[in-house]
C-alpha cells in the first residue's frame, strides 16, 4: 500500500463561511477524507495580522470549528485543530524568519494590497507568509489546496523549504500547490462578475452557511441577472450561469436535464428552485452546527484531540530544524 499524501489547509476564523466556500472547497475536502491524510487548521494567528476584536476572534474560532464539523469533516479521519494550540507554529516562524530574505516578503501582492488599506501596518502582516510556510512545512505536507489568491504564498513556502534544504541538508518536504478547479467558482449574487467573497459587506452579496432561511431566500430571489430568458449553460449571462452552477452542484443532475427543467420557465422559477435546493442543503448543516454550538465543551474536546494528534509531528520537525541550525535541544 502506498502512503497517503498529506494535505494541509488553513482557514482564517474571520468573516462568514458562505456558499462559495462550501461548494468551492469544503465539499471537496469532505469528499477527499479517505484518499488523503488531511489536516485542517483554523489559523487564528493569521487572523490577528489585521485589526480585529478579541471577542470576535474567540467566537469565530469556535464557530468555524463547529461549521467544519457540521459540513462533514470527520475528526476520526481528518485532523482539525486550532493553530495557536500547537506552539511549534510560532517557534518555526521565528527560525524561518531568520532565513527568509526581506525582499521575498515585500513583493507579496497580498501584503501590498492589504498594507495599502491600513493606516498602520503591523510587522505580522508582512510576516504572514512565513507563518503560513511554517504551517505547511511542520507536517511534511505534500499538497496544499488553495484558491488562486494564495498561490504566491505557497510558492514562497516552497522557496523557503528549498533554501533551508540547501543551507542545512534535507530538512523539509517541498510542498506542491494545488489550485482548486474553477468549476465551482461561485460568484456574488449582487454582482456576478465578482467571486463570492468573505469580506464583501454587501447585504445581498453572499449566502452564509448560518443565515436564516428567510434571508437565504431573499438573497437568491434578488440575485442580479440580465433581462433575457436564456437558461442554457453555454449561452447564459454571468448571473444566470452562477445560479445554474449552484443548482448543478447541489442536484448532481446532468446539464441536459437541468436545461430541460428550466427551459422557457423564466428567471423567477430558476431562482425559486435554486433557493429551495440551497435551503435543503443548509438545513442539515445548521442542525448539526447547533449541536456543537450548544455543547462548547464537546467542541473544545474535539479541538484538543486534533491538536494532540498533530503535535508530535510538529515537535519532531521543529527539533530537526533546530538541531540542523545548531541549537542545543533541552534535555
Ligand atoms: N492564508 C490562507 C488564506 O487566507 C490561510 C492559511 C494559513 C493557509 N495557513 C495556511 C492555507 C496553510 C493553506 C496552507 O486563505
């Protein structure tokens, strides 16, 4: 039997998890749990690189964990843990900091665009990609599935790993980036030219996984479409295509069947059908989420179990690096 490849994904406990995250990423993770050795990390240390509220970080960290479990991440199969619970993430970040040229960080496009939006920029914002490299490299990760926006950061993690291997011998597994296929790129309901985004504050932009059913219906019924009546995948405008894509993923139907179902019925019918299928998908997720929200002790127990299961590997990697760099390890 060949060894399963290790996959590491990080998710920030900020903003709301929406339908685009669910259809574009979470469902794929859930489906891949048997084929890969998956680690899901709630990256709370990344979330403090921009201005934030402690109360909100606290609530969002548990909310995200509960939601991932509710969506079908099975802690018996995949490790799910909170980044700050494994101290080696911060420790390795410092070691890598001292081996990473400043210029590599200064040219990161996400840093440049985030820094522009803020009055004062914390050192952590510049250092964010090194922390991300530490996340990935601690676990001998083979594959890192991310959206296009994080590709440059994973490439930096590769560069750092190769530099350390060159300087100190074979220390790190060099990770590979996996860009999620664009098949499930879900667009904003209020603006179908733009990808559904966690940080967009538009009232009818996204459907969040924990939204009230009334709001879900309202948001989808208000979805921006053109004024035509085209409901074929190949001819539809961006707004209609988005609705058809959501229906396609959630129904599992073939395209010809979907096109026949909607032909000549108008966009009102399409929206109603999409709203119903989205609500049917959200209902069991919200019900399971409530069981975790009602029992935070159980949730914390699962997160502790997750951290305990990954920590030995993180410690081993950090020790390997420290030994190679000339540190005296504590006895
Ligand atoms: N920076 C990533 C994001 O915002 C989150 C992240 C942190 C991550 N550490 C990671 C993703 C390690 C993949 C691997 O989306």
